[in-house]
């Protein structure tokens, strides 16, 4: 079972802040603004998988799926699976 939306949002916000080195607002564009690149998106996915004990199948996703915290939550709810 996936964590609830608030837990996903908090983890996404924390992971994005860790990658960017600064606080991140929920609506702040991450990829389209150049704040993080596609390699950082892969790191973000890995961080979220570890923090939340979930699996996010990256092969079906695009960097734009991780452009802001709300999209990250929506993407995880759509494709994420509970971890092992």
C-alpha cells in the first residue's frame, strides 16, 4: 500500500530540497525551470523509493512528471507500487 498523499508530498518536498540545496514550494517548477535536470530526476526517484519504501517504474515516466511537488505526488499515486 502506498503512503497517503500528505506523506508523499512531504517526502517529495524534502527530496527536491535536498537535490536543489534549498527549500522548494509545492508549485515551484523543478525541471522546466532548470533547477534539476534529467539525471537529478533519476536521483529524485531513487530517493523517494528509499524514503517511502515504494517502487517507481522509471521507464514509463518523463522528466516532466516530476516538474513540481504536486506532479510528483500525482505521478507516484498513478504508477507507484508498495516496496518489497
